[in-house]
DNA sequence: GTAACCATGGGATACGGTTTCGCCACCGGC
DNA sequence: GCCGGTGGCGAAACCGTATCCCATGGTTAC
C-alpha cells in the first residue's frame, strides 16, 4: 500500500527551472509573472520565452502560502440538482468569476453532520468565505454548532454567509442573505383566497425546515386576514420533491378530503400534485387550482403554466458574494462593525394559468 | 489602495502555536494529527487538548505544498443550472466525497475561450484531474488547443477527462467517458417510425455541437433503415433550451410545415415544443407526438409524461471519477499505457405517454 | 567632479506544514 | 555490567513562491 509514486513522475516545472533556464534569478521570474515590479523588456522577453517553452504555470498552493493567491469561496448546498439552489450557486459563481475568484462546491445531502464536516474542511482550505445554501434545521444543538463555526471562520479571517435561511440568534459574525419568505407565502395564499378558494390543501414542506415554517406562517396569516378559518387537517408535511407532491394529493383524494386548490411549498411539489390530480381525472385549473413557490424554469414549462412566487435566487447568490467582497475590501477600519448583517430581498407573485375561481359544486 | 490589512488581524493558529503551547515540537504535532507515526498516548492527549482549545485546523495549502494534501478534481461545465450536467456533476462530486476528495467547479458559459482559460487555472491549482462536461465544438483549432492542454496536464501529473463528447483525435493522453449518443437517437427515431410516423420535425441542437451531430446522424440512419426518405427541410437547428423548442415549432406551424411528430434534441427542447403545440390548439399526443432526449426529471413531470432516451448522466460522473482514481492508484507501473481510454455507457428508450400513432388525415 | 538618486536585478527569508535523520533513554540478553 | 536494539521525540531540511533588503551601474543635480 505504501508504494508511493516513483518512476515516470516528471512533475511540473517550478519557478526555479524557469529561472535557471533563462539565466536569471527566481525573484526576477516572479516579478515578470506577477507584473507588479518594473522589469526591463529584455528580461521580460527572456523569461516569457522560457515560460512558454516549459509550459510553466505557477503553483497556486505555494503562491497562496506566500501571501498572494486568488481568493476562493466555498458553496455548500444539499444537492446540486435542485434548481433553486443551482441558481444561487450560479449567481455566486458568476460574481466570483467576475472578480477572478474561484469557487469550491460541496454537497451535504441534507445531512447536518456532513454539513458541519464540510465547513471544517473549507476552513482548512483558507477560503475567503463559506456560503451555506438552503433552509436550516431548527435544532438547538445545530444552531449552536453553526454559531461556533461562524466564530471560528471569523477568527481565521474568513466569513460565514447563510443564504435562504433566517439569521443565527445572538451576536454571531455571520452575514445572512434571505428573501421575504413569509410575505411571499402570504401573497400567494391571498391570491387563492381572493379568487374565492376556501378549502385549500397546503403542502408547506418538512415541519422542521425553517423555510417550510415560514411559508406555512405566511399562508396562515393570509387566512386570518381573510377571516377564513385555517384547518390544520388540510396541511400535509413532507420533503420538497415531486414524489411528495404526488403522494400527498393522491392520499388526500383517497381519504375524501375536500379541496378546490393546492398551495404547494415549491414548484416541484406543485408539479407532482398536478400530475396526481390528472391521474385522478381532475383538470387543472378547471377543477382544482394549483400554485407553487420558487419560480424555477419548470414553473413556466408545465401545462398549465404555474402561478407561483418569484424568489430571486440568482440575485441572492450575487448579493452573497458581493457581501463578502465588500467586507474584504473595506475590511481595514470601519465597517467591520456590521457583523450580524442581514440582507432581505423581495419576492412577488407571478400570475400564470394555474388558478381559476373554484367551480360551483352541490 | 496599498493599505493592506493591519489591525485586528488575529490570523489563524499555526502548528507552531500548538507545539509551543503544548510544550512539544512541531514534528510531534504533525505526527499526532496525521496519525501515520507512533506517538505515546500522553503526547497525543496533550496535543489534542491544545488543538481543541485553539480550534486549530491544518493549512491545506501548506500541506499540499509539502507533498500531502487531499486530491482535488475540477469540474468544468457550461451552466450549473442545466439538469443533465448537474447530474454528471453530482455523480463526480459524490464519488469524490466518498474518497475524501474535493471538487472545484467552474462554469464556462459556452465560451471556448473561457473554457481554455479555466483549464489553465485548474492546472495552477494542481488538481488531480480536470473533468470537462458537455459537447465540444467542432473547430480544428479548438481541438488542437484541447490536445495541448491534455498533454500539459498529463506532464504535470494531472489528467484530462472528457465527459459526453467524442474523444480527441490522435494519441492524446485524455480519458473520454461517453454514452452511445447516436444509437440512442437511432432507437428513439425508430420508435416514432414504427409507430407509423413519417413526417417528423427534427430539432437536433446547434449544428456545430458534436452532441447534436450525433443525434442527427442517429435519426437519419433510422430513417434509412425504415426506407423513409429523410427530408432536410424538416430539420431546425438551435440551442438546447426551452425557447428554441417553442419557437421552432411555432415557426414551423406558421410556415405550414406538415408533421405528425417532433423529435427533440433534449427534454427541455421537447418541453418548449409541447407548449407551442398546445398554444396552437394541438393536443399531445393525440394530434402530434413528441419525444425528447436525456431523461432528466422534467421528462416524467411533464403532462403527458415524455417518452425519451435515458442517458446515465450521474453514472457517467461516477465513472469519470473512478477512472482518474484508478489511474492514480495503479499509476506506478502497468496500466499507464491505456492512455486514450474511451469508456462508452449505454442508453435506452424510456417509453412514457407522449407518442401515439399518427391520426388519420385527409 | 562628486553626491544623491533612480531603475533593475540578485540573495535571503518567510509562509505553514511534512518528513528524514539522528539522538536519547530505556529495555532485555548475555 | 556491557552492549545492541527499539520506541519516542526534536532539529532541520525541504516543498514553490512572493517580497524585503541590498548591490550595482548609469543618470541627474549641484
């Protein structure tokens, strides 16, 4: 097992190789390449020729050890294939690239243990920031551990950014980029209520997920505002996936639950719900209305196109990166005080074709 | 501008801090932490306590400079939000994590320049491999430059892996993980033909994209096999997105093109096509049949569910990572010979509900 | 004509680890 | 009681780059 690579390992060229071959000092090569020091044209020519000949590139590890190096941000999400988070990641990555920064990606698979382990791993990498995507779990111990990590990162000159979840309690050095989750749900539910719906099947998501809690709260507030009693029996919790949407509707129908609309926690859940209704011979929106949440591309690709809440995911990613970049530049004197910064972006309802007033029944 | 950080910069704890505080040498701390050398229990206890107190983590850059370090793979794709590539990335990332490897992600935005620049950037990072996702552009110069990069990476002990595109020509040290693109298209087209369709609108993708070329070839071959003349006038090229699918169908209908089925280059294109047909008052599949390609989740979430070609994207990602891992372990003596390795995974048609025999017309 | 200066380039050191080498103490065997 | 072996630890030599400090030669100012 301890074989270790041995033979044909040519390895990559070092700055010393270049210096030697060009007949100059390593300092000069470094200066030519970084370009932050005056060098003669002759020297530059000689060095660059050798660099091309040897196909030399600087060793990023050595460079960042020595103080230089390109900043790197870590993006941690539960699943790359989720459209919403992928858009946030795109926003972060795009903004990072614009500044010449690098992005590391890690997936947590919805495992809190793994999430914490990854934060630690990223700390070793000396990243400029760790950007954590997605709703948090509402355990006390989890929150405590996250706060500890926030402080660790901060102490090491890095920074924790939470995207799409409520800020940590207390005086924790972490930036939060959030959207107006509850208001979005409020507006969406109001839309259904004002169309005349009174019996609404609500699929907010997992009960422990902060995102789901907010969406449920918003919906409930809308019902209160309309003076419509909110029936807890019409709420079905579950994961944010297609299967849950399908099964929740299928089960509800089988149990004879009476509803004229479905308020889904995400667009994907709405897609599952829609399919289940169709399978039961119900038409959307003629027999049952459906609304989603997120406004991912899928929403406008379904038939009928889904009325949903637009969440500016990509923009959130850009904002998150800008927050750490600003902090890095203005970091010297002032400004560092804005520690538990909390940025909230707006949401709005996008009206498409999946809602109609309820059909008259017996 | 040259302010430089100055004041409260506590910085992170180094191995020296730990050694000092524990009253031992740095060598001992290193040994305790890496665990590849016998140390007394007493020493281990003392060191670990200080490590916890100081919340110390090793500097990954320094570590990898000194020879150790966790391997890192770079994943380059055009767009994180594309479902197909996201699944490949998931496969790579998952397999990497399983081995304790790290993954870097970069997006190219379909810009060949940027792709080449990113490969270079990753070379600086000393990654174990660069995994390039997606169809290639069929320019000679591009291919040449990519071959150069393959050789550069190889010389530096790294490796280039191409996923979802044909292998590079000539004796290039790059691994290719591909799927049977043409056969998939052949099977899909055959499915339509055997259902009785003769006039088929074909939306293969961009003409310069190798993926699109393969899919078009496969379709054409099927027509020949069925003895049905292939009409080039029924082919519409364009990007792999929803809008293209929509517009291609809309335009074709407006031009009075006569077709009973749509053979879309991807599921997303199929979704756009489906919407356009609906908007024109045509039913799917009663009036027009549609098939896609990729079998991303969207395919089964559409109504009707889409008949399509299943491509094992996630598996491809896993295979790609396994290929570099194998090469790394067995790398010493034998096996290094298998240079231009080319792995091809199978595809198959998934029959759902979007195809019916063509309706009888006048 | 000489001192002060500017533009360049080289040598040395620091960055934070890992690893080789060698020392020391302790052990058992004769 | 002496000697060889061994387990455990410290000192020091790297890994590849950036940068500080100094030397040199030519130029400008007086």
